[in-house]
C-alpha cells in the first residue's frame, strides 16, 4: 500500500483510500487542499465527513463543507484494488461545483426558453422525418384550430388531410429531402371552417443522430387583410364601391391581350350624367352622391358579372363588355339609357345620361379605344344629350 500511496501523493487529483470496512486510511495533499483539513483531521473525521459517498457504487456525488465553512459539490469515482487478498477502495474526488452551477444555469435557461416557447406569440413545433410531432406550443394548437396540445400531437404532419390540402405536408417533405430551410405563405382552413393566412419556416436539423425539423408558424391573417384592403382601396371608388379608373385601365389592357390571342372582340361604353353640375348646385353634394350611387346600382342590374363597371371620374362611368360586338354594345347602351331615365331618384326625379360606344378593332391600343369612345360621348352630348352614339 505504501508504494501506491506514494504514487497518489504525486498526482494533482484528490485521492482517499478506504479499508475493507470503508474506513479512511489515507488521503493525499490534494485532498487537504480541496477540503482545507489536514490528513490527520480527515482521518479522524472518517468516511462520514464525505456525506453522500457511496462505497458500493462506481460514482456518487455529495455536498461537503470545507474547513472554512464553505460548501462544494464533489464527485466520487471509486475503484477496488485487491491487496493481500483484501478489497481496498480508491476514491478520486473532483470539485464539480462549477459544473453543477453551469448545469443548473443551463437548466434554468432551458426552462426559461421552454416557458417562452410555450406562450410565444408564434407557433413553434418540432417533428421527426416521419411527420410525427415531438413538441408544440399553445399557439400551434390555436392556429390549427385544435382543442388541445394533446390532440394536435396525435396528428401526422404528412397525412393530416387539412395540412395535405393546403400544401403544408408536401413543403415539409421537400424540406427534409433537400435538407434546406424553406419559408413560404399558405392559406389554411381548420376543420371548424376558420380560414387564416400563415407564414411557415421549416428548418431541418440533426439531434442525437436523428433528422428533425423545427417549424415556426406565424399568423399573417391581419396583415393579409390590411394588404387586401389597401389593394381594394387602390382599385375601388370609395363613394360608389365599384372599380376606379386605375383598375379599369389594367383590366382593359388584359382584355386587349386576350382579344389578340383568342381573336375575339369586346366593347366599351362610356356615359356621362346630363346636367349633373346643375343638380349638385341646386340640391347639394349629398343628393349628388345619392344619385351617383343609384346610377351605379342601376347599371350593375343590367350588365353581366363578366363585365366591368368603373367610375371614370366625376359623373362619368365606363363599362367593359366582354365578347360583345359594336352593334350589341349599342343596344345594351340604349337599354341602360332608358333604364336610367325611368328610374326615380328623390328629390330630383329622373336623371338622364349621354352614351358613347366603341368596339375593339385589330391593332387597337387602349388609348385608341378611349379616344374613340370619348369622341362618341362628346357627339352624344353635342346632339342633345340623353342619346347613344
């Protein structure tokens, strides 16, 4: 044993030796430095000083108090040496206080992160490469319209019908197959009929040799609604609720392209309310607004859903008639003229309008058509109003 103890005296790690009865028979200088006690004091205290040392296991841990009253966490690594037929136990001690503190801090951080994730304002979930959900927070269940986290965990992301239908499943599979980060938007409808816009981030990663994916889901519905409202405002006349000149120009340009490709025609009707300024001056702008709204409703009643009505400006309106020839457009315009003339609008009574008509011809640009229909409208007003030209 003496030779063995000499070896222990030269190493930096604290070492103690236990006899077959688990009594301390040796400790080296490093043990004195660790505990603050001398060898004699440690031997006199016995194994009970190292409260928590389990002489029957290879490794154990304990909190011990040093001589200066400070406490440290110690790990005990135990091995058995047979000497003269007797089993002696050699224990190497390590101060694991810093490691324990680091582990505790890490656990606290992980718990803090978990608490944040659970209540995060975005959906967070992880899944394996078979589409099985391993983790999800409250927001995922809410966004998918599920009554609980437990029920949501039971679905498979690759086979759940609503996720397959909206394209979520195929995008997730592609992300796994290509091992790439995927970011996209989709329109999802829950089984309760709630429809929302989602922004989805898929990020594959490896964990303990297994391929998993982190998925972040953000609700874009409010933003999309605002975008749609702004788009609608940019193309809609705020007073009448129909399209404005900007939208009509875009729609007419599209129709010209289709007319060229499909060798078909279309026509434009432009109308201007007669003596509208006089009506406004006499009855006021509020009555004028009522007239414009009523005229809008009258025209909408008489045109098809495939046609496009827009407010051109002031008291002028314009109608795009798809697959309608010039002669057909003239008939439609006259029917509109008569309908408006027969409509009673309190307190004004009847209101008339003048109409111009133009049809698409080979090589026409939108500017060509607008110039022609505007010229025809001018002719109608010059020739007594309340007519079609």
